[in-house]
C-alpha cells in the first residue's frame, strides 16, 4: 500500500532548531508534545538530525500509513525499537519482518476471543478488589494505582497456577517498574558506556532485570515438570509448535513474556489514568458515564459480559487513548533505498512518527485538543480517514493486544465509576510525562464516594 509515492505534492521539510552535535534530538526529547505536532508546518516528510545521523519523520496521515503498510521496506528498528530490544529481545513487538510471521503464530492463540474473555474476568476481579480497598477522602496517585492493578492482571494472565504463581506475581510487581524506568533512560541517553557505570540506578536496573528473567525461567521449569493443563499465556507458549514442529526456545519464551509485560502493564495503566482524569474534568461526560454504569451494573462491579452494554464507557477509553496514546513515538528502519512521500530515503535511515502528533492534526480531527467521546459514534467515525487513530500502531504489525486492552480498560473504568468519583488534588498542575510511554505522571487525586451510585459487590 504505497499511499504517497504516487502523489508528487507531498512536501519535504527540515526540522527547525538544530544544535551542534545533537541535531534536533534535544528539541524532540525535551518538549516533544509541542515540537512534534508543530512539524506538520514544515512538511509531510521532515528531515530530522539525531546527532550526526539524518532521520525522516512521517508527519501526516497518508505518509504514516505508507510506513505502516510497507513493513518489508520500513521494518522494525530505529532508536526507539533498538532500545526496547534491550529488554524485549526479538519478541513479536520488536522482531524483524522476516521472523514476525513465526513469532505471531506462537502468541496468536493467547489472544483468541475465549482467552480475552478470561483475561478480562481477571481484570474485573482485581478492579473489584481495588474499589473495595479505597476509602472516602483518601489521596491516591492515580497512575500508581492503575499500574499496580494492570501489573497484577498481566502477571496473573501469564502465570495462573495458584500453587506456584503468587511469588512470581509479587516479583513482577516489584521489578517491572524499575526495569521500565531503565529502558527510558537508555532511550534518552543512547551511549552504552553511560549505562555500564555502576551507579545506583544502573545496578538497580540490572538487578531487577535479572530477577524478572529469573521469574520467567523458574516458572517455565515448574510448568515443564508438572504437565497439568493450565489456562494461561505461559502454557500456550510452552505448547506451541512452528510449521516444522519445533517448540519455542527458552530465549523466545522469555522475549514474548517480556513483550507481554511491557504492553500489558503500562499501556492500559496509562490509558485508565488519563480516562479517569479527563472524565473528572468534564462534568457532562462524567454524568453520562455514571448514568450508563448505574443502569447496566445496578450496584455491582462490572464483568467481561458487560462490555457490549457499556458503549459510552468504551468511547471514553477510546478518546483518552486518542488524546494521550501511551505509545507516543515510534521508529522504523528503511531496509533499502526507497521513497517516502515521493522523496528519496537512503537504506538504513531511521523513520519516525508520532501517534500523539497525528492524533492532534486538525486536518484529520475536528477540535483535536477537545475531549469528545462522541467522536467515536459510528456515524462520526465514518467522517475520518481509515486508520486515523494508531494508538496500537497499524498494518500487519498492529498490537495483538489492542482488543484485550480496550476490554480491560472499559471494565475497570466502569467498576471504578460505579463506586467512586476521583477529584484532582487542589493546587496540582498536570504535567504529561513522555517517557517510554506517555503517562499522566504524578497525579494525586482524592477519592469521593458516589452520591446515589451503587455499592460494589
């Protein structure tokens, strides 16, 4: 699908604000949420200097779609993906197009309709426990609370056996946040020697990564010794065989489980935190949300079966992901001399694009900075170009867990909203944090019981 190469009118521009040695990198990473959307003023394809290297930013919708729908030309790679491989290895989210079909075949059964329902029930159970734990007037850090929730859910989906998984889940909760912070540091400072210095942060990162890998290895060995049938992701990977009948190697299993952790923890946690915050700031949206959850749930917590009856709740989730997509910056690598938007791109060049910037493009979205869940009504979606929203990427490399994340966030948002209102702590100033994920950062909120709402059951 070479969308743009047939159109000679796509503009080639130069990114402003280059500095000696670092090029545009400082601008991109110091103020990305303002700098990247502004690049559309420079062109549809914009040349960017990252240190001594020239990268190419796909800025507008059609050019981004050309990247996403030509995975053999624009393969996984570039600054972001290369740093992610430090912890994710060659999992399905980071592997080359040459091995992607094999990797995807192993993990695909874990995301069948039946499995998604099961994982969503895990979220329902854990969300119900969360709303019982809060107390009126309690101050919470909403991102921290949602991250703890999604870590428990993801770890339980990976390791479901209650006889051996409790310690593993606890270790995942302890170690994964440390590893994720370390990944961001390595993205921002792409100098390997800096990360070999035995600073406290580097030691803690390495220790946490070693613990996570130890958990995965220990669980795999335990499952192999006891061949009972289990309904979890590790069991699916251990049972998988490729077209030649070969099982996954230990390294491949490790890479896929680390990929699931990365995608299953931070993306839904960030999306939920943004959805709760944005809803609290828009009384009309909040009122409609409460009306829906009260009518559907009638005082109980949500279950997986409730998802189809929560369309407005789901639209809030989708709109939060549009405005603040957790994966805000994506890179690819040109595998050959090619063109992008009709302009020459040398082999080996980094290709960049930003879902955050694309989702704020007024040429695609009316009032792009406005929080409007009803833009997700079917009749309004027809007004948008195909694949206008790329919160989960697109093309053949679209995230396998997009449906699962959507279901989990919808059920969790409904459960929280049926019982509680969250209010931003007075005096706090919102400061989005674009790290490895685009998060809400430290966001203290006050828990208030719903007047007239149901009670959790």
